[in-house]
């Protein structure tokens, strides 16, 4: 969702803040703003649109006019109020002395707004966030916390409801920032004579690798020399220090024209690193295991909850876990899960899959599952984020930072990690012999090389996209594990090219969607291996013939050497041979390229930041 940054130190706060915003712009990019604070003065600039608009504006005003060594900055993904200059953050208090930035949703903002207005104060924006600035000024100017910036900020935090991270500054205390969080991220960066706050570590990765995680309903005061953590009542509490294990280079483009392209090429490493260390001395091991083998043996039902691409990875997990473990697996869109009143108990294992570990829908699903007594296992790419923190066990995907908004390497890593979960269950319950588990693991470990080979399809897909041009709609078909791949391919295309795309189970075609087929409609078909499940293969070959007969242009993703599909493919994209369940980790890749290339044909060059989207969706 939004990105927030805060800096206190002795250096050029403006430059440090803007650099941080640039690295974190993927979190939200419909407006951006920064406030540099010095004694008695706030230098504020904010602009609708991408960060470049803010940078241009700052150059117009003159960078020399932003002197100061404390700043707060924000890039926004709008929730309350349109993206425009006024609704952009930071927001300033009625007396011009306090500035705040906010990520999340203040649920009681209407009540707070009415209270502020009743004191004759006029709110200028349509946001829920602005109330925090005025409440801070009111608390600082009068009442029990008068003249005490830190106590005033804590008193405001204690009044907010919902999910929020808020950073407060005041001209009377220009050497410090107070920040607090509930259910949205806030990480402290601990530097040498300077300290930082960020929505994630990208905010300060260029200046320090020492970070501290804050607990729920915790606040932090940072000055250049120290940080102190409190609960909202002002009691001092401990944070959780950690060292960041990736560097600035990992968050930069490395010569690729987009983060997404770079991340597609990082997939061999993402899968390799995700699998590493999970099969030791013939045994499957998870990372933070607070579930015993006995717990896993008691599982009678598995739910996978996730959103978007992570949900598609869960669809794949269902095929693998049911096949390996013989327990029923339900996969559910996280936003629907808790409202449906699912049947959960101590014998239910809920697997929550999330790249960011912050997705509000998934987090709430986790909380609901736990409240019903279910055990929760998180599959997550972000160390220290909320979802793993609230889960009983964690398996981290080691895909590294994913900056492109459309998930690529994190998705492949999620599929691999979900399979590890399946194997851990199979091991604990004895539904697979250890040599069978070792064979599957061998196959997973052979994937990075096959992914490298699949990446060689790059030029062929570029040419194919060029030939197709700016298509208006596209269909994706698959059977069995090819079906989630089709859904993932369609999602990628929708979000990047802004065109209609739909993924179908190929068998469903004749129950309706076949009516959509018309001359020259591009249809992608994901073909299962002819060796693993020949029955699936022959069925999908018939489906390809059916759509070809009705004029579709077929783009067929099939195993190298699958000659049966060749006559029916307008374009044939060949991937290396592998087993049925593992094939999605390869067959997804050409669809990622295709989405990126068609997006460009359709005029969207900024594939890293598709319109209306944000990397971490921290609101429900
Ligand atoms: C699509 C995409 C999204 C995310 C979804 C869940 O390319 O990236 O659909 O997969 O928003 O996000 P996480 O995995 O962070 O919970």
C-alpha cells in the first residue's frame, strides 16, 4: 500500500528521504510528498502522480529551500479521497506546526473529524489521515500533554482505530520523529548518528543493515542518537532487532529495463534459495517450526488462504498436497474466508501464502483461523512481517525483494514452498516413503537449471507479442495443474496490459466460454506432459483442435518433444521435460514474458507499476 519513510540525523534529509521514496515507490504511486523539518519550520511539497512529479516540483522550488536534517515522506495508494495534491501526504496541522504521514485506514476518522470540526478547525483534504495532524496539534497545544511532543503523539495513537502506521513531527522538536503502528508495517533502521523509519527495509538499505521490528500497538521515538520503543500508554517495551540479509544492489535493476524483467531472470535463484536447507539428512524441515510432527499428524483438513497470484500458488498446492498426503485441501480467496464462517478446529491446518506478509485480507484470515483454534502455517517472502509473526509455523520463500508490482519470482518461490509444506505433511503422516520424498525433492532441485532453459524463450515471445500487437482480449486454458497456470497467465496480462483476459479449466470450455472464440482470438493453452498423465494430454489436444476449428490463434505451451500438439499450434513455446506436478514452475514463465511484452504492445511501458495497483495491499 503506501510507503512511509522517516529520517533523523545530520545529513541532507531531503535527499535521503527522496532516495528512500524512490526505492519504495512500488508500494503506492498515485501521489508523493515530503516534509523536511527544522526548528520552527516545515518545508512541505506534495504532488499527484508518480514520484517524478514531486522531484520536478522540488527542483522548481529549489532544493536549497529544504534545509533540515529531519524528514518524513510518503508515496500514496489512495483509500480515502482521490489521488490529488491536497489528499497527498504529508498533512499539516491547522497551526502549521505538525506534519504527519499515514499508511492504512483510520476507521474512526469520521468521529474524529467531527470532533475537530466542532472546534472550528477546517479540514482541507478528503482523507482519513489528516485528522492525525490536527489531533497532534490539539494535544500539544492544550490539555494533559501540553508542550510534550512525544506524549501528545502517543495520546493520538491511543485514540486511533483501524490499521495504521503514522509518523509525527513537530517544529518544536525538530530532532525527532514519533511513529506508531497497528497491523501495518513499520521498521526502524538503526544507523550511526542517524536513525530511520520505513514501511520496509528498502527505506534505509543504502545506509544501514541494522533494523528493529516493532510489535503490535507499539510506538517508537527516533532521534539521531537513539531509538526508544513504547506501547501506546507510554510504557517502555522491547523491539526485535535483526540484520538485513540483502543489499542495495538486490533492490536495483541491474541493467534490466524493469524490475519485473530482472525478477523473472532471478527465478532460478529464487526457487533454488527457497528449497535450500529444507531437505537435510533425508528429512524435510520447515523454518520456524512451532508445529510438531504430532500436530501435523492430527491435521484432518487443510485450507490454503491467499490473494491474487499467491492464491494461484495455493490452487497448485491443492493438487500436490491431496495427491501426496491424502487429506482434503480447500483453497480460498482470503478476502472471502472469514466472512463465510468456514468450519475450522484444532485439526485444521491453515496455510497462509503471502509474498509481503502484510496483505490485510490474508492477515485477517489468519487471525480468524487462530480465533477458531486452527493451526496456521505461513509461507512468506518477508522476514519479520505480520503474517509469519502471528502464525504457528513459517516457511520463508527466499525470493529476495520483489519490487515489480506484478508477482513473478515470488510466485514461483511460493509454488516451490507450498510443495515443501506438502512434503513435510507427507513425511509426518507417513503417506510417502522417505525415498519417494527424496525423489520429488531431487526433481524440485533440478528446476533452477530447467528454469534457465525456459528463460531462453525470451526472444521467441518478444517476436510473438510483436506479431500479435495490441490485442484486446486473450483466453488462457489449462487442465489439472495447467489450470492455475492459465489463471496466473491471465492475471498477469490483465494487470500489465489492461486488457480483458480470462483463465479457464479447458474442460469447462464447452460449457460456455467457447462462445467467446472468434477469428484470430489469441488463446494460450498450457499442455500437460504427455508422459505423466497421458489422459490429460489427449483431452487437451482435443480442446486445442476445438478452438482452432473456430478460428482461434493458438499459443501452445508444451513440453519439448511433444509432437502431438505441433500441428495445432500457431505458436509453440517449448519448455523442458519434467513431471506433472512440477511443470507449473516452468510453464508459468512464458506467460510472464508474454504479459510484459503484450503490455508494451498495448502502450504500457511502465510494467513495474501498473495503474491502480500497489505491491502490498494493507487494507481490506
Ligand atoms: C499479482 C500480484 C498480487 C499479489 C496479491 C497478494 O501479480 O502480485 O495478486 O499476489 O496481492 O500479495 P501477497 O503475496 O503480498 O499477499
